[in-house]
């Protein structure tokens, strides 16, 4: 056998081996059938809800499962930001869910929905979250899946900043009212409205923390509202907002005398 014939024979042997391996692998794949769907990282949704959305039948060939289609079906739920679907050989499919977590309830147009920290509107997760603050008087009408804007988005940003600033401060906020186009907070520490405004949330959260710890804790506040919109001051008002009757003298390091300054 000459060199050319040997090369040709070797080529045929290699191709035959590849084809044989391919056929063996195909037969092996057909023998792998789906036994279980494993779901990870659910908090709002239940494992059964995710499995229902995935719509995978027990016993189907594992390699016939279209992973992208399963992911799309799961992501149809508005609480699902994205879903990662993989085969877990030899018999399982795993679904890792990244959920949208509501940061507040929103009362609008006679109904209550949720919103996450990115401003995406979500349905109400009945029976699962009763600890969320409520945003009222938003004056807008959004549907599930919409992204909010304007004053409502500012309220979402304030609550998100509060959560990152101090969990105890965030937990103390029970309601955000947008009446008049500005943020007014109501808290578990006092029944007084607390005027926040629309900017400089980091500073105002610091003032709110100071108010909780050094003023509200004393009780018997002789005022009708609290105003955190002024730089260097916590204002305790005894009349309507805009007419300042009393300026707090209980906060160390803040300006506490004279007229309020630099509203923002």
C-alpha cells in the first residue's frame, strides 16, 4: 500500500469514527429524559408558579427542551426580571430566577399596584408583602409593565435611597404623599407630615434620621408639620407649610435660629 492509499484509508477511518461517535451520542441523548425541574432564588413567586410558566413535561427528551423558549415563558411574569435555564445532566433542568422586588405599593385610579426600584409597575402580590410603604396622590395611571416617571419616579428614588441609607429609617416610612407635586412622608414615629421636597435626598435622609433619634423620640411635639427642605435645619412648623413658626433647637450642628434658608 502506497502512501496516498494509506492517507486515504486513515481519512476514511477517522470519518467513520466521528460518525459512529455522533450516532452513539444521539442515541445517548434520546435516552436522557426530563425527570425534574429545579427552581432557584424565588421569593415573591412560588416554585410551583415558575414550573407552571416553564410548562415542561416529565419524560420529554432532555435535549429537545428549547432553553430559550422556557426562559421566555418564565419571563412573561412581570415579577421576573430574567430567568436562566440550563440542563443539569443527566435528568434535570434548572431555572434560576432573578425577580423584581417591589419597593412600594402605589394607589392610583381606584386600584393598588406595586413598583420596583427601577420604577417598573408590578401587580399586587396578594398575601405576600404587607410591610411595604404606600405612595398616594400620584395623579398618574400606569399599567403593569410600564415604567413610571416624574414625581412618582422621584418617590421611588427617595424610597430606594432610604433603603440604602439606613434600614431602620427606611422601615419607619409608612407613606409617601405626592399631593402638590412634592414628596411628603408619613412615618411610624409620628403622625406629623414630613416635607421632603424633590431633591438632595441623601441630606434629607440624614435629617430624617436625626429627627427620629433626637426630636421625635422626645414626644409631645408642639407643631403641625416637619420640614426637611432647608439646608442646615430641621424646621418644626405650627401653621401651614410656608409660614415658619418654630425652628428646631434640638439638633446638634444644625442652624436653629432665624429664618430658614436655601429651600431645596
